[in-house]
């Protein structure tokens, strides 16, 4: 008496990758929100344009096309599978975004993107549980 097995490993792997891509997209949204909270009046905000310009994107996004006039964030972007990694980008395409983040001419910068990602890490376990199979 033989047992016949039906291998579904590739199908399961694709489903896991899809769920993880969604989870990373959700993590990106949380990090985006935390980064925006880092910028406030007296701490990087004069008009709010930089804060509105922060958003997530798939790898390869043309950040130079951002104009900053309207809210670019708040939309979930699914992570992109790149080999064994699942990636989403977080940033702003405004010309002055990097100097405000990194600093310039004696100004040490606000590091709003890095701080946003660090704060979002506290919610990563809950996000991964939400998207488990």
C-alpha cells in the first residue's frame, strides 16, 4: 500500500511571500506615520510641505518626481520581493528633504526617517501576526 503526496511547496512559498509583502507594506505605512510625527512646528516644520511629501514606494520609484504640493502618503505600497528580501522604500523626493534629515552647515539634522523606522519597529511583531497564514 503506497502513499501518494501532492507537493504544494512552491504554492505555499508564493502565498507566504505575498503575505510578507503585505506585512512589509503595512510596516512602511506605520514608519511613514512615525516619521511624519517627528516633524512638527519648531522641529523641521514651517509649512508642512516636507511632512506631506513623506511616503512609501516600491524600489525604483522616481523620487525626483515628487512635488510636495499634496499629501503623497497614506497609501499602502506592497513590498517588492527581491531574491530573499522583501523591500519597501520610505522617503521624500523634495530637494531639501535630505539636508533636513541628515543635517548641513553645522545643523545636525532631524533624522526623521530613521527615527520613524525605529519607532515603528515596536509594532512589527503585531503587524507580522496580523498577516500570518
